[in-house]
C-alpha cells in the first residue's frame, strides 16, 4: 500500500511536469484537439453513412459496429493518455538518457511507460466518455448491471493487453534503438479492432485474436455489452491477456539485460 | 559546357537519391515494420468493404468488384504520392544542421525531392510483391485502361499530386524556422488527408455538397482524382478540370513553400550549433 501511494505521488509529479510542458504550446494543444476530434467524427460519419446504405456488416448491425468503434476509442485513448512515454524511448536509448532512469530508485518500466502522460488525449477523452455513455444507453436494449460490470471488467482486460504491447514495443526500442515504426505498427494493428473481428478472413482473424491479440483487446468488451460473448470466449480472453502480460514482463527483463548504454 | 554542368548536377542528385535508398535499410526492423503497416492499412480497407458487400450487391452506387478495384488502385497511387522523407526538414532547421546544407553547392528543395524520389521507388519496389499477394487474396477486378491516353493522363495527375504533396510537406517542415511545434499541424494535416484524399474509400460516397466543397481543396487530387482517371470513370471535362485544379494547387503550394523558405532563411540563426 505504501509503495502504491509512493508511485501515485511520483506519477502525479510526472503528470504535473508534462502538463506544464504540453500547455506551454497552446496552439499545439488546440491543433491536436481539432485533429483528434476530426478523426473521431469522420470515422463516425462514415459509419452513419454506411447505416443508410447497407444492412449489416459481418452479421452486426451498424449500430452494433459503432459500439466496437467506441470501445476501441476508449482503450486507445486511455493507453495513449498513460503510456505516451514509450513513443520517446528511442531518443533516450540512443542518447544514453536511459542510464539516469536506471540509476534512480523508481521502477524503470514504470518510468518508461507512464513517465510522460499525454494531456492532449485527456481533452478529447472527457466529451468522448459522455458521448459513449449516451450512445450505449440509447443503442443497447436491456442493459443490466451485470453486463455493465462485465463490460468494465473486460475493458480492464483489454487495457492489460494494451500495456503488454507497449512493453513489447519498449523492449524492441531498447534492443534495436528504433521504435517509431514498431509503435505505429502496434497502432495500425490495434486499429483493426475498430471493426468486429468477423470482417477479417482467416488466418488473419486467428492471428489478431490469438497471436497478436489486438482483436481480443477491443472485440471482447464490445461483444460482452452486446450479449454476444459465450463464457468460453471470456475465459480464453482472460487467459490470453494474462499470458501476454506475463510474457511482456519477461521480455522486458531480457531487454534490460541487453541494454549496453553504448551512447552515454 | 552547359550540358556538362547539367549532367554534373543530375549526378549529384542521383547520388543523394542513392544514399536515401540505402538509408532506408539502416534500421532493418523499422523498415520491415513500415512495410507491414502499409499492408495492414490496405487489408483493413479491403476487408471492411468486402464485409459490407457480403450483405448487399450495391452500396453508394458501387458494386463489390468496382469498390475493391478502386481501393486497390487508390492504394497503389497512394504508395507513390504520399511516400516522403521531408518529415526531417523541421528538425534540420531546429538543430542548426541546416547550416551544413547552406554551405554546400546544393539546392535545398532538389535535395529533398531527390530523397522523396528514392523513397517512392523503394515503396513501389517493395509493394509489388505485397500487392501481388493481396491481389490473389481479394481478387479485385484488374482494370486495364482502354485508351493509351488514360495512362498519360494518369501519369500527369500522379506527377501533379506528387509535386503538390512534396510542397505541402516542405511547408510543414519549413515551419521549423518559426516554431519547434511542427508535429501538431502535421498531425492535423495527415488526419484530414486520411478522410479526404480517397485512400480508404472513394470520396463520391459522401453527399454531393461535401464532394463539391472538397473539389476546391487540394485533398481529392492526391489519390481520388488520379485513381478515377486511371479507372476511366471521369468525363473529359472532369479530367480537364481536375488536371487544372491539380496544377493550380501544385503551383500555389510551390509558391507558398518558396516564400516560406526565402522569409525563413532571413530569420535563421543557426541555433543549436
């Protein structure tokens, strides 16, 4: 408990620094906010246009597809808000700045992952959350407390997979000193979860469900909410998330051993 | 004498293109990831439309075959038009490394354009195999233009789009003369491009009023217009109008970039060196 409180305190310090840094450029904040809003609304507009032109997509109504899209956005925004630090890891590895992280009495992985929270995403997250809650309330009939609790639980499960992938990206960053395309690849892969997994053909569907489980990350919570997730799938999703997270921690330990501090 | 000078100049930029080509392979993991990203983007677009057409024969006036062919062709054109190395321009200005370029007998714009050409060639070379695999998976209808003039017009539209895209990117890079925060406007630009250039879907699925408004912006001329020309889905008047708009936007963007350069260079103080 004491350790947890200490880390919350440390994170708040990081967050304060990052907030001051990011708000030093107000024009950037505004442009990022506009960009992210445009991206969200444009995709939503396409889905609404689809609703008027087609009946279903891979067995789901377009209203249901929008639930997948909102769930993807929730996991994506939360991940970006808290784990933006991974994006700038390469520079720290190349310059040797990572040495300073290693020498400090703070968990290095925590520092790398959560050291630079992104406040640009916080700005869009708040209206997004209100919109999602309103939309889900409208679009999902017979919404009961059990389904809501299960939905929230599997959102956490999805976030665990997301954390694991950010750790894998950090590992690649340390080993290859290059992370830009890897993190963008993760983003590209995770964006496949904007739509139900059923739209993809086999073996791609299997690949993004079990090998690189970005599919499970988003589609399971959405399916839980829609009452279309059998218990066996829920069990599989939990097991996969736990395994991937464990593997990512092991990889991190291995990657740290390979760090040579060559540039410092 | 004049010919020799031109030849030497061409050789210089040829060497720059060659170096850029080789630089692309420096971080091999990153290179592979970049290729995989390109394939994923295309798979997502193709899968989305394939699943839509599983429950209907036509949507937005397109049949399944026509839509998949469009997505395929638009992505091929996108590979050529939107690959660029100019993302590094702002950091060069900021770090003060621009001074190294200024003392060399190089034209700054031609230097970056040579790099862009190498990047495009790399993109084309590696996408050929990937596109072949995707072709056999999704079976889009292979559309062969019926007129030889179509190829010439497509080449013209793609060249105009390439030049326009280059100058737009240069303008974002040259913002580095005045501000270190060039990523935010670039992010906004890429977001707008994704939805308005026609790579993910043909723009004519939008209501007519939106299509009309978009036709006055540079975005549809990057991918949507060249693709429609290639697929012979435009009338002669529409082609002429589109080419004129492409040319006008490329000229305007060029003027903007050269103005920014001439003003920026006067404010440049080689900070950081």
